[in-house]
C-alpha cells in the first residue's frame, strides 16, 4: 500500500492522457493549446498499461482518466478498457468537457467506464460560449441525458463559479438537479501560474456558497472515510445532490488520497507541487519492479499541504497540464 510520511494512503490515481484541449475555458486555457505537448509525445497504450498495472499492484483501486480533454485521444476507449481489465482496478472514471459524449458515451461504458464527471459551467448558451469559447451547450446537455441512461454507476457535473461571469446562475444550476439524479459540484476557482489577475477578480469562496445552501435547507451528508474532496449536501425536495470543493478550506489536504501522473509520464504528488518525477523510463513490462520502487521512493516526498493560501501555485501554469 502506498503511504506518505503523514500516513495518508493512496488508492486513487488521476491519469492525465493529454494536456491538449479543444475548449478555451477562460480560467484554464484562455489562449488555447499554445504550450501543450504534441499528441505523439503522450504516453502510449503500452506505457499506460505498464503504469496502471504497477499502480494496481501498489494498491491503487480507482483510476480517473483526465486531461486536457481526454476525448481528443482516438484511443480513449482502449485506454478505458486497459484500465478496467487491469487486475486490482475496481473503478474507472473519466472527466470530460462532454463535447464527444453523444457520439462515444455508450462505447466508453461498454469498454468498462464506471463513473463520469462532466464540466458544465453555465446553462445559458451565450454565457457557456463566453466561458469556454464554444457554442456546444446543447450537445453537451444531450450527452448528459444519454450518459444518465447508459448504465454508468455515477454521473457528476463540475461547475466553476466566477464573480464576473456565471455567479448569478448559482440558483439556476442548483435548481437543475431538482429532477436529475446527479451530483453537481461547485469547484472553487483555484489560482494557477497563468490566471493570477483573473483569479483575483473572479474567485468566489466556497464558504459563501455553503451559507446559501444552508439557508435553503440543504443538509450536509456524512462523509465516508474514503470520500473525495467534495462536501456533499442533500435536500428532501431534490433528486440530485450539491457538492462543494473548497481547496482553500482548512484541512483540505489532510484527506488527500490521490496521486497524479501527467500525459508525459511524470508523477505529481500535489496539483500545486514544484515538480513532477518522471516515471516514463520504467513504463515497460520488463521494468515494473523498478517502477514500483521509484513510485514508493517519490511518494515519501509528498508535502503535507499545498501553499495556495500564500499564492504559491507551484509549477502548475493551468490545470489542463494535470487534469485538476
Ligand atoms: N477537460 C476536462 C474538463 O474540463 O472536464 C478535464 C480536465 S479539466 C482541467 C478538470 C476540471 O478542472 C474541470 O472540471 C475544470 O472546470 C476544472 N478546472 C480547471 N481549471 C480550474 C481552476 N483554475 N480552478 C478550479 N477548477 C478548474
Ligand atoms: Fe479544456 Fe477542461 Fe481546461 Fe476547459 S477546463 S480548457 S475543457 S481542460
């Protein structure tokens, strides 16, 4: 079992399969893919297979495939299948902006996808376009309905609220889950290397949203030991739930249960760390013992907390680099 010096256990791997994206979200990649890596340089299927098998031997049970936008990879269905067929992996999840859902969601589910997170920052097509740079809201909403019928174990929606953009949609977004069995999670805008000014103008504290929910009779749900970073709320009149992800809250890092690997095969111990540790050289079937040893060594270097409160974002210029 992978454990760090603080005793935190890591059974969850977030695997970024590309840093390229077709959207230009204003808080993430406002200028597009300028300094992303080329598709050819991303981890291959063989490398992914070795990597996932080694993590699984070290106790990883859940893989989340993320990006950039993972669905720009033509072999995404194969990646899902490889992860799912790896002994020890119990759950395969995907985070996507949803633009390819209508075409592919069923083949992803058939390949073994268990859980899906879709990012939707606005339900107003014009606002959606001004945030993401694309007029695709309609297809994405259709894709979500298909995902809900596809046999997935869980579908979640991620939204980032920004003061100068979609904050006014808070109530509409909450109301959207009245008859939908999904968890809608508001992710507090995080500062990254590239978005400092934007962050200062647009950051909305999760505490502010929490007060709105409590006033509206939303009830916090007891957290399980293995729960992720979201605090979830339920309401007797709503089919869906609301989650709050508050990276600036006290003790956020105490329950950290995840490690990250970039599309270039670097292990990142924290989303906001200073460096990644390259594992790529050992992502081969014949080097699995060494890979295992290296992962063990690197994990002991994990710091107990990020330094976001001090405005220190590490080497992370934007979250498309690592997948959030
Ligand atoms: N492209 C996919 C998507 O958008 O779902 C996966 C990658 S994206 C980096 C993963 C999540 O990170 C998305 O839900 C996105 O909204 C969130 N995200 C990106 N930049 C962020 C930031 N600066 N602060 C908070 N969340 C951010
Ligand atoms: Fe792309 Fe996701 Fe970043 Fe938006 S948040 S630019 S969809 S990687």
